[in-house]
C-alpha cells in the first residue's frame, strides 16, 4: 500500500474520520441556502442530514454519513435516520456511510439482506488522499518527478503563492471558473453559491482560497475546506492563457505544504475516477484527465462504500428514479 514514484498502488477503503460535509460548519452553510437540517448522534454514530425537495418527492440526504465510530452500528443509525424522516413525512432516505464498517454493516448493502437499494452517488465514491504525517521533504519526494520540476520552474518564473480568507477574494476564483467552463464541459455552481459559501465559511477559517500569482495577477486558485485533521481540495480554477506554465501544479504542492503547516494530517483531493478506470484505455470517464492530474502528487486511492436509498413512499421513490434515469 502506498506510492512508487508518484504512482498510486492499491486503493484503501472506508475512511475512518468524519468528513467536512458532516460538520456543523457545513450544516450552517446549508441552512443559509434555505435548506432544513437534521442532526443526531448515538452510541457509535453521528449524522447530518439535509432535506432536499424535488418536483415529485422530498428526501433526507446524508452526505458521507452516517459516520460510524463502532462496527456493527450501521443498522441502528439507519433506524434513527428513518425515524426522523418519517416524522417529517419524507419519501425516501439517501445515505453514504463512512467510518468503521464491519462485516455485519456491509452485509446490509447486499440485495436481499435489507430494504436498502443501491442509490444515486451524489458525492464522489472514490478519492485520493495524501498522508501529511511525514516530513516536508518526504512529502515532496512522493510527488512525481514531472510535477516537482513544474513546481521548481514556477518559483524560478516568479510565481508566488498565498492563502486568503477574505470572502471578497472569491471573486478571483469565480472569474477563473468561468474561464474553465468556457474551455471545458464543466457546469459550475452559480456565482451566488460561491459567494455565500465564502461569506459563511471563510471568516471561520474552515475554508479559504489558495492563489498562484504572476506579475501581480492571480492566475490559478484552489478553494479548500478544512477540519482539524484534513484539508479538502474542493474547487479549482485557472486562466487558459497561463496553462502552458502550469501554475496549478505548483499551487497543489503549495496547498499540501500549507495544510501540513496548519497541522492537518491529510490532504483530500475530494474525488477522482475509480482506479480500474484509470488503468484501462477502453473505459471512458469524465474525470479521467482531472484524475491523471491529481494522482501525480503521490496520494493513495480511497473508496467509499457507496450510496444507498431506503424508500419510505415506494411509489414516489420509483417515480423519482424513473424520471432521473430519463434525464441522465
């Protein structure tokens, strides 16, 4: 398990720490978007749920949760989620469990063992994570030789790096993400989403933006989230005219070093294509190019168990899935 010259070996499974999307900070941001939030915890589990209202249904979505700190507790946590959803007269539950999943927990994901159905994966099911508990020199040595060279070249060119927590600085990122959208098929959130996120999270320093700057102009950016243990690579943007000097490569190295200096133990790239996809020339995936970029920095693959849905109103759940399948 680990990396060899920046190439990732076998994936790890079942992350053992609470994700940023299960924190109180994310809950307050969701509330600022006008969404209802439900939280609960018990012996060996905790979860944050977001009430989502569609055209034909209302559902309780638990992103990267419930988070389990004991094996064999998933069924109990799901029962409590179900109780809350029934009180709110919702139509179905969607969960993406994380934490200490034991054999009895994962048995529930197998058809016939429970009423759980394979669900729509809203958050990425696969990610790449860098271990920051090594020295800075060791961290840099895990980065591919090519990426290290780009980082060194960027410094010689005079590219400077910085971190900002001023909500107004999100405007630089918004300008860059529009540029990215013009050259790719990316469909970013609307500008108001990013602005509200910055207002809610930047001042608490649980989110911010890293910049690469050349000749006084910001040319690349990474919006990040952060817990006590992990920095998350949430969104990134750069200007097309500077792609030839690859400012994004040096910026990722800077972001990882910044995370380590802030006391984080890991750097999470927050999504990638599955490992088997990257190893096959015959399988297409929209994240292949982005994943090829992310894997150059020497992290390990991690896989989440997946998304599972529990219908509470069978007809409305089936209608939702039928309509969704026609739109995708």
